[in-house]
C-alpha cells in the first residue's frame, strides 16, 4: 500500500514515483499517522484551488499548519482575504513588475560577472538566493545590513526534520524574524518611504462586514513583512537552481535557449511544472466532500499535491520529460484562484532574467554532483548547494 509522508527523506529526495502511485491507486489518500488527506490528480487539485469556501486556508497551508496562528495573507479566507490582497495586489501587477526588469538585470549581472573566467561557483549560495533576496529587499525596504539575517531566519522557518510535527526551531525563527522586522516597521512609522510596507501602512482594509475600515497595526504589518520577505526569495531561489539542474540534464535544450532567448518564458513555465518549488498547498474542509467515491469529512486537513498535479499524465503528456517546447495551457505551481501567488509576475521575471544572464555568460556548465545538497522543508522543495563548473 502506498505511503505518502512528505517529511520522509526518501520521498523528499524524489517524490515523483510516490505521486504516480497516489494518482493511480489512491487519488483521495488518507495518512493516518499525520491525519491528513491528499488530492494528487490535476483536476482535483485545480478544483480545490477554485473552491476556497470548501477548502479553507485559515487552518494553515502546511500539514503542521503552525502558520495559522499568524495574520499572514495566505491563511485568510474570504471576505477578509479580498481586502488584504487588494492592498498589495496593485504593487505586484505584471505591468508594475515589468518596470523592475532593468534593476533585476543589473543585479544579476553584478552577481555573475565576478565568476566569468573563475572556473565555477555555487549557483545557490552566490546567485539564486541573492538575486531574489536583493530584489524583494529593495521592494520592502530591508537594509543591506540585515538581508543575510533575513535569509538565514527564513531558511530556519522553512526547515523540517523527519518528525515535523513539532517544528520548534521554525517557531523560534518566526519570533526572531518578527523582532527584526517589527523594528523596521516602527522606523517606517516615523519615516515612511515608497516601499511596500509603507504602502500597507497607509492603506486601509475592511474591518468588518458593515464596511468599517481600519489601518493595520505594527504587529500585523510585521507578520506580513515576514511573509513577503520569506515567499519573495526562498521559492525563486529553488526554482532557478532546479532549472539549472534541468538544463544540465537536457543540454540540447540548453543550447536552444542559448541560441534563442525568446524560448525562455515557456522554459520558465516548464521549470515550474517539472519540479515545482512549492510541492503542496494545505487546506481544511468546511463540509463533507465526496471525491472518487470517498468522503472526506468536514474539519479535516487536505493537501493539494501540486508536485503530483503537474506530473499527472491525464493532463501532461510524458510528464517526467523536461521539454521547453511543451504547450502548457495552465499549471498549478503558482497556485490558482484567490490565493494565486501574489509574486507570480515577479517570480517569472526574475527567473527569465536569471537564465538570460546566466546562459549569456556560461552557455556551457557542468554540475559537480558531489557538492549538491538538498534542503528539507514541509512543502518547499529545492537545493541548498549547487556547485557548477563553467570551464
Ligand atoms: C518561483 C517562485 C514562487 C513560487 C513557486 C510560489 C508559489 C506560490 C504558491 C503555490 C502560492 C499559493 C499558496 C496557496 O494556495 O496556499 C503562493 C502564494 C503566495 N506567494 Fe508565491 N511563489 C513564488 C514567488 C513569490 C514571490 C516572489 C512572492 C513575493 C511577492 C510571493 C508571495 C506570495 C504570497 C504573499 C502568497 C499568498 C497569496 C494569497 O494568499 O493571496 N511568491 N505562491
């Protein structure tokens, strides 16, 4: 019988064979030990995203769900979610994000130029973490002096050991990051700027159903600061590294991208589909739901398994193959529906520019397998070290 526990190392190392078994033999899977259901087929995952009334986010979006206690955007349900999303949504529209391209390109060049002729470097440490961290820090107004600390604490928030049910260090790291960012919020009160946090400070959200509006308090703003700082760099860092591995395994496609950069946008979608940095989205049922003849009772944890949905052969032909020419009508790697990734346009821009600048300087590279290291989290999948030899 298939066992799906995302905290088990062998599953985290390569979840795709287990996902296939789930889709074929247990599309509504129940894990008794951790008490959660898992939906693994594309159509079921998509339907879950499109029905936030039935699949609530308010109990957290991970299996352990510890983030539910904090006022993050991602754990809000309608109607509250609508108002909070509206405030930040206008900063991250494709149009506004497109204006950032020259800045992103300049940062990418600054990070990569020192390694031209150097023979090699670590993609994660030197590039894929730093690029999105620099960009989101500029948008949020995080001073250079604390950016490294923000990254180290974010890593600790995401990390899980195999027991996972008591992520004590993650709790502690949230507290430390809150302390650090709350200080910046207080500074912003006396000295507002044109950053996203100052914008949230100035904006009002609906307080209750009779239409009363309110401003967010410092504590609430600090949590939203944590959310943007964390989500704004940890995931892009993983996507770029996963893509570097894909193009090492498929050198013909890498050569095509070197010759023709207009193929990059679709290549980025394929990177998102092939090895999604966010492997599942947690939900909580608000009523009994019947799927494929199985009833999931109300008040149960359900995970929408993104990584499986994007490998569902019912939706994608030869899903294990990486193919930059694959026609991708839609995928769920950035979520779907009301919680569709707020930073989707930014993530796409950063990844496209990252590969444009990387392949321009290093059209040929090899991964040094002995140095590759994986991070282990709850739903985030990716590498913490990826040395390449650039010749
Ligand atoms: C490749 C990079 C990224 C991936 C794979 C990714 C993935 C996702 C996914 C799957 C969701 C939906 C979560 C759910 O339905 O429960 C989401 C939501 C979110 N993402 Fe991203 N993300 C990325 C980059 C970013 C960036 C750069 C930002 C910074 C602005 C960001 C901020 C957010 C926020 C705030 C939410 C919550 C949105 C809401 O609840 O309305 N993400 N992301």
